[in-house]
């Protein structure tokens, strides 16, 4: 099951986010951080959140599934800006801003209901 980034439309597999993403070259995190993260079903400790945010991730809540920007946003948006017309790019940015606001609202409403959040935002 994928969740698309609301700002760049990159699809992210939920299993990857909950199990693998933080073990993907984050040198500041330890094996204990990885195990704690996996056991918590994606809840972000400040150290883990800071490590992810250093790569472009942004979150509307305290779970990794509440992301509103991802590590691919910069590259994806740069590509879109270079390859789409100005009008098309501006229309996409408007759609992405609307999706981000919608994601923030869902994350606030369902912060303590991970399954509810997942079923609402996953594709
Ligand atoms: Zn993104």
C-alpha cells in the first residue's frame, strides 16, 4: 500500500516507511533507534524526526506516515519545473498545496488512530 507525497506525488510504500526508511543511511541513528522505531509502528522520537528532516522530510504529526514532504520533493519539483510549462507547473503546485493542507487536517484528526489515518490517506 502506497502513500503519495502531497507535495511531489512520489509514492512511498507504507512497509518501507515503517520498517526500512530510517535504516537507509541515517548515520546519526543507532540500532537501538531502529528497533525502537519499528516497535512503535512509525512514531517519531525527536532524534529520529531530526534525522529525517535533515533529508527534506516534514511531518504534520508524530508518526512517519504523517509526512507532508519527502526526501524526493526537491528533485521531483526541480524536474517538473524544467520539463513542464510554467502554467502546468503552477497548476500542479496549487494541487500539491491543497493536498498538503488536506493531509495536515487528516493527520491532526487521526493522530492517535494509525489504521484510520492509513486507510484515509493511502492509495
Ligand atoms: Zn515529496
